[in-house]
C-alpha cells in the first residue's frame, strides 16, 4: 500500500481536473448552444434580408416598366367632342365602336349590362372629377377564332379599353361554339378639355 501512496496525489489531481472539466463543460455547453443558435438566426435573417432586397429590386423594375409603358403608351383616353348631353353621350362613340367590333367578327351578343363609375376602379377613386368610367358586362356567343379576333381588335383600338375578365365555356351541344362572359371598362374625360401634351 505504501508504494501506491505517492500516486494518491496524482489521482486526486486527475480527479479534480476531471470534475473541473465536467463542471466547465456543463457551464460552457449552454453558452455554446446559445452562440450557435444566435449564429444560425443571424444567417437566417441575412437570407431573409437578401430575399427582401431582391423582391424590392424586382418591384422597382416592374414599377419602372409600368411607368415607361404608360409614358410611351399609344393608347389615349377618349375625349368626347361635347359632354353636355349627359353621361351616355360620353361613351356613344366607344359603345358604337365596340358593338361594331363585335358584329364585324360575327359574334352574337346574348346579354349586355353596364354600370357607371364602379367603386373599385382607380380612375373613379382618384380622378372622379376628370374621368368617367363605364363597365360593360357582355355574354357573347362565338367561335374560338372570332373571339380571338375581337380581343385583338380591342387591344388594337386607339382608345383605352380595359379587359377586366374573360370567362370562356364551350356550348354543351357544340364544342366549337363558345359562351363567353366578357367584362370591359370604357374610359372617357368628363369634359372636352385639351389633352396633356
């Protein structure tokens, strides 16, 4: 036993070192986990920030494209010659042209309803004193080709006509015939003012 007494000090020292190491490990582990969690959160926030920056750049590009297309647009808002006859007279030319486009493409109008100044239109909200809006909802009977020609005619029309919605459903008895629900908005100035140059 006496020959092992000299190792007691070393064993006690090793035991103290092991116990100190375990205590230090137990104290340091939560701190290390906390630092790791903070680091991963920072990386996640960095990725989110980069995504937001990319989204902002994309939105700015789209806004610039929209502004460019509006500035360089060939479309004009209809300017009536005389607006003293009432609201219906503001759209007489546009109505007439639209009906003529429908007829020239051999499309039949099953029903047609119109509403003046729909509340959800931006022109009505922000330019009610300057612009007058008419929403037209039509149910049309046509072929695929004739409906496509009508849409092309509306797009090529020199005055601004907004296509809100087009819902197409084939006729049950003849699949070549379409029943289309078309919603359009016509825009006119409320008074015959000089167009902005």
